[in-house]
C-alpha cells in the first residue's frame, strides 16, 4: 500500500496538480507562465488549459523504476526549449535559455551544462519512442515541479 501511495504522489509531483496528473509552472522568467499538465498513461497533455496530443503516435507518460518517463519533444517545445536527436550516438540534447542537457539512451549519466549528473532511471526507447526522465529535465530548466 505504501508503494502504491508513493507512486501516486510521485505522479502528482511530476508537473502540478490535476486529478491524477501533474503540471509545471515556469518561474524562470516573468514572461513565460506556461503550465503543462500530464497524466500517466494519457496520450494528451494540457497546456495552459488547452488539451493536445503529446505526439502523433499516442505515446503516453509511463513509470519506470518509480520515475516518470515521457516522449519529451512536445513538452520541451511547449516549455520554450529545443530538442535535438542524434540517432548514431542515441543522444538527446535539450536546450532552454542558458541550460543544455545531454542524455544518452540507456545511460544513467546526464550532462547539465557539461557537468555530469547521475539519474535514478536512464532514458529508454519504449515502443520505438525516446522516453526521458521529465522531472530532471524540468527542474534543470528551473520549472516548478509538483
């Protein structure tokens, strides 16, 4: 029962509060007050009150090793960031303002502005989609996560 409650609270803490979902508010700048709400196993996200698909394939956030992974491109772009994928090295580079994160599929080491950070759960490819640990990314970009 405690494990179930912990998982549930982790989901809620991911990006804000909504039924069983989550949201992130950007407090990094006064001009960008984006709120993104996600739900585990729901292929849609709500951005500032408007529901839209996370991607065209219907991919939804999942829990792996008690961490939330999701196809991050649409979410990062809604945050105002950019995402680059290198298929040869299986490296994802996310940029937002002065922050840059580099992650490699199946590697627990991420690089935030060149400094190594150890992740609890490595990025993975699930159902042919690149799934990344959203909490680490959002907090590294200075979004409030709850």
